[in-house]
């Protein structure tokens, strides 16, 4: 099974690398594709992994579009800068 998640804060290949690595490590996920321009993440895996994927994306600073606002949005942006930098180094 596969599904697509549209997220906020994806800026570059570094972001995509961090997302692929972290989401790919979630139990039940067998594949991850990231479209930086659209902000879409296509996940292959078990339906039961969907909530864990959303939590992991939020932890990285890439929440689902519209899922956070206010200070939560500011925090997510800050986290995404760190995730992006790590992805560029990896």
C-alpha cells in the first residue's frame, strides 16, 4: 500500500535526505520518495505505519500541511533547519 503526505518546510535535497532516512526507518515502511518542489512524500508500507510516519515528520520539523500553527509552526521551522543541515552532511 502507498499514500502521499503533503508537508511544510521542505526546502532542498538536504531536507529530502533527512526525511527519506527517518521515515524509511519507521516500522512498516518499505519505501519513501520525496518531491521537494511539491512538498509531497510518497510512502510505501503498511497502513498501520501512517500515524508513526506523521509523528516522525513532525519531530523532524516537517508537519503535515495545516497540522500546526502559531508557535508550533515556528518550532517546526526551527527543527526543519536542523534536519536540513543534517541531511546535507549525510
